[in-house]
C-alpha cells in the first residue's frame, strides 16, 4: 500500500507557516480580538517604538506598498490615533507620532499579544521553552534577520547529551557534504565512547563551540601515549563557518596539549577536507604521510599530520 508522498521543501515551509499563523491568530478578523488587522497592529507597534518616523521609512523597513500604507495612515489620522509633522529638511516628508488616543489604542493590544505568547509558552516545560526559543533564533539567523552578537561564539565543556549530538551531527554532515556512509558515524561513535570511558581530565579534553545557544562545532584532545596527544573530530557547522571557530578550536586543543606536557600533537584526516587542512597547516602542523584507502564507502587519501610542541 502506497503511503503519502513526501512534502517538498517549499511545501514543508508553507505548512509551518499555515500552522503558525493559525496558532497566533493572524487569520482572525481582528488581531487578538481587537479592531485592527495584523498590518495595522504592526504599524501601531512601529509608531510606539520609533521616534517620529516617516511613512517612507516604515514602508521600506516593513516592505509595504506606499499606497496601502497611505490608506491606513489616513484612517489612523481620521480616528485621531496619529499626528503628522512636516519635516524641516524635506517638505515632501512628514514625521508620524502616536497621539494620546493612539497610545491608548496600542497599550491593550500590546498587553494582549504578550499574554497570548505567555499562554502559548506556558503549555511547555522549561526545557521545551528553551528549545522553542533556540529554534526561533536559528530560523532568524538562517534567514538573515538576526542581529549578529558581539561575541559570535563561545567555547565550553560538554554536558549531558552533547556527546551524542556530536556523533549525530558529524554523521549527518559528512554524509551530506561528502557522501560518506554510516560506517563513518560508527567510527565517530567509537571514538567518542572510548573518550568518555577512559577520560583523563589532566591530559585530555573536549571543547564545544556554541553560538546563539546552539552547538556549532567541536574538537577532542586524546592521549595517545605519555608524550603524544591526538587531535580528533574537529568539525564546524556550515552556517557557522567563516567566523574563526575552527581555528579557535584547534588553538584551544594545542594549548591544552602543551599544558598536558605532550611533546607532539598528531592528527589523521583526509585530503578532501580542504578547509580543515588549511587550519592545521596555519597552526603549524606538518604533513608526515599519506595513504590511499577505501573507507566510508569512498576511495580516499588519508593524511597524517604532526605538530612538535
């Protein structure tokens, strides 16, 4: 028996849009049981939070048609919600401000919106709320609307669930980017499991890069012998590349290896991982040996690198 056809990516996004607009009441005649549509409520919000904006600035920032915006503003002015003041520098422009009546109309709308979101969040436990907020932040970042934080990432030690996440993400990313099969994910799982079982806090470590509440990269320092450490499992999420995260993770691993009194830091990689190889070379690693091998469903060239500490 045939099941339903899988949704296309566009259809999946549209389905989410339908779900969310229904959930927050955008389809109602009046937003949050008010006499105002979503667009009108957004205009009241902008006027309440901006200092005397012009209509053209609002139209540009919200992507509104000038004629449509003009009709709404004319109605607001007729209802006594806004005033217009001619610009001192451009006679064609007017500055907009809410009147006392406009502020009185906006206040309950703002309070109702806050209460509606609080009620929606209250249905979730604290962990669920944090996951929802992190997912929203990620959507903003991916679609280019989020403000870039002053410090774009931090490094931290792993916590519960982080080791499994590293295995999952490396398996998924290397399959998507290089076509590697599940045997690579199995190898990552074995490396991580051995690290956790045999962890020596004096000479080993794992560092996770976190950005906007999301893990976006990792690196491991593993003891090979009394004098040799090994850098393992470096990766950076695609959307976080170009921020210096890979270089920072490698630098942290090198510094920890020196503190642990290792004399040499080694690593194994494959020649197709060109970005990682550039990071290693810039950090002072030297290519020692290459070997062809068949792994992860692909013909690869493995590389052994070494840094004398």
